[in-house]
């Protein structure tokens, strides 16, 4: 019996095409066939069968809904319009058979009402089967943005370190993960293992083996065990053929279950160890996070420097790391940098571009041991004594564009371990460098403002 109902339910997507056919035929007869051709006589017959077919669709739909455990929230609109279409068909049939109380409404209005109701039913039904973005998904991204239809959040999870007080555990962390890796098989329509993961209610309902989370024994949770099974195990989730959860994602879900799988708590309220979240911070903020724990800088010193024209801001909210720029203080000289000495450990991003500094600044810069990004562009810096920065453990980028940087100082930078890029456009070094003399593994380090290709042996051949 159960199987029979299952089968009847599954016939729904097939059966629905019958009323669609009858109704469309009826609409054509109403709108396109000239009067007095006898078409009116066929109409009651068409809408009789349209009514029967609609009722059949409605019933199979209800059976499918009950058999497959869809949630009412997901099917509501489809159901309401399906019922409306069925009722309209029946009423129109009754009218055609001569019911006087429906006389006033002309057939074309019935036609339009049926048309709208039918399209809405089909649309919401389609969304159910194929996902809400079924129709809009193929549109170009620009058009989607213009229409206000955002793409589904299948991008990797990102956590904003500045919004831990506002980010909810389920909506902002767990759901995006499930969306990306699980929902394709566990959604309103496709419920593998009788489990849907596209919204909180269905997550909480669990699958055919019940709830996903065991708050008392998190390690025994269905969710925990399924994601931890060896990938070769048939029950491992997601299945072997699909994109797997990363180690960081597993650690995150595990930590969440470990603190009782809170749903409506924020990341700040129900905290897990910071490293677990850090893996999901946007890349730039992620690598700057290590500067969260610096000693707090003196507010008076900062205030004084700001009064003199330096721009000083925390790297990010609540961080003691600083970004400092002299962009509004062109008269800044080697002497002025001494005023920054007491902030030495806090300075992470420093912009001294377009100032009067010379190589004498390096003596002070040597004490700025947390520097990541240093801008010395449009200055008289030649790079003499630049080697004092070599011990800086985080220095990634130095901008020397349009400075006086000399070619003989280039090799000093070869031994900087953490350095990723040095910008040297429009410098004496860029003009004089014999590019073929650069060590092969350093070519990527320097940006001379033009594509620098390694010399090929064939370059010298004259054809
Ligand atoms: C390619 C389709 C597919 C993807 C993707 C997928 N699953 Fe499944 N899932 C299944 C199938 C099929 C079953 C039923 C068979 C079984 O129990 O292994 C299932 C069953 C489950 C069950 C057991 C439900 C129960 O009550 O028995 C859990 C839990 C589960 N999946 C979690 C997940 C999680 C979490 C993800 C994402 C990380 C995921 N699945 C991704 C196909 C998938």
C-alpha cells in the first residue's frame, strides 16, 4: 500500500501536464476561434476534462507532498495556486453549463484568471523541483545583479572578523557550508536519506535515522559520524564523487557541535577557538590577524601625530596593529620618523610615499619589526642600508616606484625571506638593470613595470 502511494505521488509531475493541455486548449478556443463557429459548444467538454485532470493533479500532488515529507513552507505557493487553478476550472465548467450566478463574468476573464493561475502554479512547482533560481540561473551575472537576484551562496564560506557579534552560527556559518557541499542532494525536492539541509527546520527535523545532532554526545551525532567516516565508506558524506569538506570545514562543524550546535547565537556569544574561525577570514585580514595581540599603542602619541597630519587607523576593528600614512604630510622628513618610534611594534602598514625621506629612515624602520607593507615611492630613497630590514619576519611588499633606488642595492633584497614583491617602476634600477643578470628565482620578486621574460637560448639566434 505504502509503495502504491509512493508511486501515485511520483506520478504527479507527469499528471500535471494533462490539465495544462486542456486549459491551454480551452484558452485558445476562447481567445482565437471566431464566434459562431461552434467552438463554444466544445468548451464545456474541454473544461470538464480540465477539471477532472486538475483534481487528479491536485490529489497526486498532495500524496507526493505527504509521501516525500516535503515541508509545507516549501510547497505552500505551489499548493495554493494549484488549488486555485482547480477551483477556477470547476467554476468555469459550471458557468458554461449555464449557472446563472456566474453569468456576469465573461469567458475572457475566466481565460485570463486561469492563465495567470496556471503560470503561477507551474512556476512555483518548477522552483520546487529545480531550485528557486531555476529560471534566473542562466542569466548573465550583471543582469542578475541589476534585477536584484543574487546568486546562490555556493561560494566558499567567508567569516568577517569584524562581525563576530553579528554573525549567527546557523545562518551565517553552518548553512552556507551545507549549501555549498550538501544541498544539491538534500533539498526540498531531492531528499536523499529522507534528509533536507536547505533550511533550519529541515536540518532540525533530521533524516530517516532521526536528528543530526546529539547534544549530549556530539561525537555520536549523525552529522559528526557521517563526515568523519573514511572516504571509502559508502556512508561517508558528501559521497566520494562530490567536492569534499575541507579539513578546516570539518574542524569548524566539529567545533560547532562541540559547543552544543547553537543556532541563534552569534559567533561572539558562543565562541570556539580563534584558529578555527581564522581559516575562513578573508585572505588579507586572515594574515593580518596575527597582529591582533600587539601591545596597545599610546592614544596621546597617536593623537599628536594625527594633529601633525599623519593618517593613523587600526588595521581592523579592535586591533592594536596600525596602518599609517603620510599622504597628507609631504614635508615629512627623516627626523619626523622618530616621532613614530614608540609605535614601532604596532606599525604594520606604512606609507611614506611622496615625502622628503632618504636612506636615513632605515635606521628607524629597522625597529618596526611587524611591518608587512612598506611604501617608499616617489622619494629620494636609494636603498643604501636597506639590508637592515632583512630580519623583519612579516615584510611582504616594498613599493619603491619613482624613487632613487639604485641598481647595486637590488641584490640586497635577494635574501629577504618573506618578501613577495618589490615595485621598482621608473627607478634608476629599472633603467640600468641587465635583466638577464637577475637570478632566475628572483625574477618574480621584482616588478619593473614591464613584462620581464627570462632570456631564452634561442633569443640570440639570427635567422
Ligand atoms: C551526491 C549526493 C549527496 C551529497 C552531495 C550529500 N549527500 Fe548526504 N546522503 C546522500 C544519500 C544518497 C544518502 C542516503 C544513503 C545513506 O544513508 O548513505 C545520504 C544520507 C545522508 C545522511 C543520513 C541521513 C539519515 O538520517 O540516515 C546524512 C546525515 C547526510 N547524508 C549528510 C550529508 C552532509 C552533511 C552532506 C554535505 C557535507 C551531504 N550529506 C552531501 C547523498 C548525498
